[in-house]
C-alpha cells in the first residue's frame, strides 16, 4: 500500500486548508467508492482529509422554503427524511434505488456526487483508460460496453455516471454548494457533472481543493410531483441500465414546470432540455410526452451493444410522465 | 431422543452453526501462525505469449517485501497431473490472468504494493478467445467431462428427424458462469522441518495432499492438509488450485508460514468457470406426441492448458425415450482461462437447453408440457438400456403440478396481464446422476460412553458433520448427542471429495460400515472398555465403486412463476417450486437448504449471472460481485422444495441419492419457459436481462422492426 497522510478536519476551513497543504490529497467521506479505488490502485492519494466530523450533517429548511442538505448527511438519512420524502419523492426514491442498505448507511451526499464511473476499464490498471490515465485510449469503445453511454460521449470516453441521487438532483433543479480557497459558490446540480469531451479525467466542474458543503433543493412544499424510476439487472444492488427522474407540474391544464433527467445514458445525469421545452405549455397527453421524449433521444448514438438503452429510457420516461400526469388527461 | 429411535431424516441442527454465526469458525486464511507472511500473485496482462523479462527490483526495494518468485527462481516442481497447477514453472502465458510472479511480504498491504511494482515484459502473440458454433478449431473429443463418450448415437436420428410430423430445431446459448463462493480460494502453509502443513479452502483435502506430494516429491505421510471450514466451492474447490501450490512454494522459499488468499478479481481467470455452451436441439415427434428423434449437439470451449469439455449433452441420454438419437460434444481450445466444474456440470446448461426445447415442442404439439414429459417417460435408460434403480420423475411432475396449482393454468402465451406486467408459469424436469466413490472411516467407542467417528469428509457448508453423525448414530443405535465427529483433515481416514453430489453417500457408506462393525464388536464385549476404547474401521473400495447393473439418477420437477415488466423488460421470479426424488432424505433441514440453494443459483443463471469474454483483452469483464450479478435477497422470492418418498435398495446402506446439485438443474429452463408463457417471446440466450427481454418484446410488438415504442 502506498503510504498516505491522514488528516481529520473539524471545520470546513480546516479541511480546505489541509487539502491545500497536501498536494495529491483527497477528501474522505463514507469511503464507499474511494477506498475501493485505492485498493484497486486507481486512486493513490498522498493524503486523506477526513471530513466526517465536519458540521455538515444536518437537513434544514431555509427561510425561502428551500431545503439544505448537508454534505455529510448519509444517503440512508437523506432518503428517510420526512421533508425529502414529502416534497422531493424523486430524490428519496433515487437514493433508495442505489447500492445496498449497508452502503447507504456509510455513503454521504457529497461523496455520492463525486463517485467515479464503474466502467470496468477504468477500474483495471492493466487496460487503457483516458479517464484514469489520459492519452492511453479507451478500452470500452471497441470492448464490452453494454452499460456505457449513448448520449454526449466522445471518442475519448464512453463511461457513464453511476449515481442515482444525482439524476434526481438534476431534475429537481437542485444546486451544489462548494467551498474552496477562493470562497463559497453554488453551481446547478444539472451542470455539476461534465461531458467527457477531450478531458474525461474531469468528472465535474469542481475546482481543485473545493469541498462540497451541501445541496440545496428549491422551495417545493406545495410544489410539483416528482418520481424516479430505474431499470436494472437485478432487483437490488445493481447500477442502472437506464433511469429517469421527472418533476412535473400542471396549471390550467398545461405543463407549467417540468424537469426530466436521465441516468446511465451519459457521462453526467442527462437533463432533457429539449423534451422539457417541447412540453412547457403543452397539454399533458401521451402524444405530447412521446413527441417530447423522442425529440430528446433523437440525439442518441448507441454503440454496438447498447442500443437497447434508447427504447428503455424512452419507456421509463413515458411511464413516469404518465404516472405523474392526472389520469384524466392521459 | 432414545437410543433406538432413528435419527436419519430428522431435521438435526447444523453442528458447527454456532461457531459460524459467532465468527469463531476459522477459515484457511485466518490461521495467524507466528511469523506469518502474506503473498500476492502477479497476473499476466497479455492473452497469449511468453514472459521475456521480469524485474523484481522495484518490488524488492519496497519495505516489507521478502521475495519475488518467478519462473526463473521458483522451486522446480514435478509435473502435476493437472496442468493448471504448474505455476511459475515456465515463461509461457496461456491466457490473461495466468500467474507470472508471486510477491511474498510481511503484510498483505506490502504484498499488494510489491505485486504492483514488479515489472514484466512479454512477447505477445495474436489471440483468439471468441467461441462460435462453427469455430474452425472445434473438434469432437474422445470424452466429455466425467468420462462420458463425447458422442452417442442410436438409430438414424437425421432421417428420423426429417420425417417427423412435428419438429423443433433450435439453438440456445449459456454464457460463461463463475462459481464465486463467498470465501475466495485461500491457503496457509508452513514447513515443519521436512513436513508440509497446510490449511486450505478445498472440497477435498486428500486430493490436495496427493497433488502436493507429487509436485513437491514428498511421501504423502509428510503432508497434512486441513480444511476445517470452507465457505462454499460449487465445484471450483473440487481440485487443488494454484493458491495452495504457491503458498507451499513461498513457505519453502522464505522458511516462514505463508498465507495466500486470492483476491476476488483474480478468481475468474484461475479457479475455473462454467464454459459457455452453444447448443443445438432437434426434437422430432410423431402424431402420438412421442419423440421420434432427439439430437443434442454442444459446442464449448477449453483453454490451451488442458481439455475440459462441459458434458452438456449427457443428460439427454437419460431423460426421454427416443428411438433415434445423437448426443455430441465439440470443443475449441482457445486462449481463454481454463474452464472447470461448476454446480451440476453438464446437467445444468444441458437441461436448460433440452427442457426449453421440450417446452417448444409442447407448444408445437399444442400439448401440456407436463403431460408431454410424462408421455415420453422411458422404461429403461435410453442410452445404456439399463433399468433404472428408481425413477420417480412422473411423481415429481404430478406432485409439483398439484402443489403449484398448474391445473388452473391458461396455456396460451401472453394470456395473463396485471397492468404493465405479463405473468407466466413454466415447468422443467431435472436429473442428476448418482455418483459415489470409495472412502474409509473409523468409529471408536470411548470409555465415557461417547463414540468418535473419523472420516476425511469436507463440510463445505452443506452440513456434512451433522448428517454423518446421524448416519453413525443410527448404525450404532445410540442417541445422536453421543456421537462426536471429526472431518476435514488428511490426517483422518482417507475419503473422497465433496463433489458430484457424492459426498454424503460415499462418506456415509464408510461411516455406516465402521459403525456396524463397531456395534458388532461391542456386542461381543463385556465389562468396561479399555482406556483406548474399541475401534472399528471400514473401507468401501471395491464396493462403492463396483459397476452397477442399474441406471442410477435423481430426478426432479421445477415450476416457476414470473412477472415480466413490459416497460423495462425486467423479469422477476415470483415463486419457485421444486419436487425431488432423490432416494432417502437424510436430514430434512440441511436437505432443504441444499435444494433451495441450488434453485436460487439456478435463478441467478436464468436471470442475472452473465460473464462476458472481452475479445480485445481476453479476460472476463465481470470480475467482482458488483458486476457479476448473483441474485440479491430482493430477487429471491418464495422458494419451496419438497420431495417424494423413494425407496431404492440399489444405492448405498442409507438409500440416499445426492442432493447438492439437482436443485440448480431445472430452474433456468422453468424460468425461461415461464417467460415465454408470460410474453409469447422465446428467448434462447441466458441470462434474461432487461436488454435482451426488452429488445425481444419490442420485436414481438413491432415485427416491422421499429424500436420506437
């Protein structure tokens, strides 16, 4: 094992200072992905800055009605929180659709957003991977890629983001709060993760040393209905083959707010902006839903072995949209 | 329980259960002998070629690294019978993942770092890892696994098929599958002077001792191999594996106790896999719904290291009466890891294909699939012509149909919908041969009134200790609690492995013999027992392995109900029901566990377990339990196992047939047939994952070819 320094931070500032003081550091939350990657040799941090004691373990309602989730809130607690279950069911459902009970007990909100792809080539040091080692090539492109991307990939990388939670956050218009040496900032959850382009080694827009301090869900106490649905190879403890989070609100018989995000189709949760634009102001009919989803998925370019993802994502989206819309109009 | 009451068949509790659930049971890697070192192998990163250079320098420079063994400096070993054990003996790389070096270090962490630091260069050669039905290098071997002839033919099956009134000609594919026992393969070894002492995770330590004796050129009595607790094997621990050879080598090289526990990710390449099978079934039937021709042809793969031929067509020699038949195996030797035994080798993939084809034939005939099987029940074993010692398949089918509620079934495919779910039911038959091997045992009456039974059985999680104690108690005519049992060491009377569903029959036969003899001796004894007690032994050589005039097999019937989600193509099993005829059931509790464990593994084979050979790199892509999907709890619904009473005097003194494997045999076909009944779509490639099922559903709904809906 490569020796590494271990620093336990008590405050956000201590954490970011420790990170800055240790080149090659990584923040350690639940460790459910980072520690695995260290065992595989994919990650070899010079230092671990343990953020588990940071005072970021709370869920609080802000004066404007939005809900702030601390970065250290465990996935299990997030999914079970009454306000989350009541107001953002897609988020609760998404978190519960991921991993296993034991992993959700250990995994954190911030860590979930930073988990790495489960692409087998990324995890195997004996094979090329531009994400792990830029410039070495992509083993998956001509290899085994049933689980890989159909949207927004590049010739450098066809990996997908594995998070269920992030898909719901993207659809819910959540924002991710960051703190770094240059201060605090907030980025939309839907834009937090990147497409691979020429830099697949960069999963997110996070800057070096920045720490996720929390996630803010917009006010939604009387807000729209939402739901998450995931298709997978077994009933529990499997990553998505495709998934969808949908937020839908109607007024005067037409869609007045909609958020749709797909999981497991791309390098990031895929916010379906074209579909949303097509639906805004439209009556929530099956035909309108089909038209909108087809517009979005027309951009898909399946690889040899993952063409099934396009109809799968389509049917998941239509199923969830249909369930969220009042039965009378569908 | 009184001394005269029989305990065979009773649901006696597992003797080592408390040790296991409290964590005090020790497994092979947990023997922390003083001065113990750890090691980690270095797998080859090319699919075919040879090692041209190994630089151990960077590894040896790391703190804690004790040694780097390679083909250049490792102890020279005598050639083993099983060539997969010839590790670090040559620069040849027969497949990706073959071990080319071993790092020994003070700690597991140092060994891992050392293994990452070893620099290996290769001369790489072009490789071929892709099995196809028409592979130019496929050939018909002399034998398939188990010693069965590769080909068996009766009559003129091609002409009979061509002239049959009803025909089914279909191809099935079963992917590579992996045993993945919960405990990875692990060994701890040390040299005590010129004696080799080994703790290992194995299904049979006599075979491990014999292999080590041959390779290290030692007499067997200077080697002691113990496997006290084994966390599953499913065939992959039926033979010695490289871990035990490497641990013994490293211990000799360093003079210290050494533990090698194989990382999970290494298992697919070095402990065997169920080879993929491409199977073509041709079934012809006459107007009376009786088979006129049965042709089962299998193409499979083996490695460059050795020939191992999954005997998938063999069960078709046993199941149904057909005047004309051909069962045939072909194998292609590719640059792939070496396949090996996995639970019900042959029967498991072969019966998936045969029983799926029988379902297809029933549909063609418009006949109930239970009745079709009953209609084709043979009077004697079709291939050998031998009479069955007992065969109660029909009873299993009828009893299963009754318990499952089969009679109310609407036979039309796609006839039952619940919202977006399509619901269906399916049936399949199962068979597994009765295997038995010679073993020895001793039974000792002790002065304190207890009895000590010793036999080198291996308890791989099945409850062997428990059932052997029951056999002994009955043979001795004493209460169960007075019987102590010692198993799991090559220092005990030699016995066969826990494999081929043969363990309980083989060990139990010897235990029974020793106990009966002891009882006779005690009957002639008067007064207190001497301090050393009274001992009797038994050896079933010549008896257990005598040729039998009988065809001896267990049979079973599987029923499954599934729900197929038409939105996603996800298939979930709602219930599984199996009825088995396997001679006398010796422990109702552990037998049930064996049956439902096998059925659960069959559920995984049907729905979730999939391994993909990467054509570019030559290894299996799914190398951990996050990607190789065994069923999770949420996948396993109501699973019921029942059995019918079966008296068979042609087996062994207990009247038992093996039960460790038959539970898996019919499950995949029953599930697949249920999916067809639910959807109207016939899937012929396992597993039935959403990508395949959704694509099939879309093709069914939109035959013109648009995947739009």
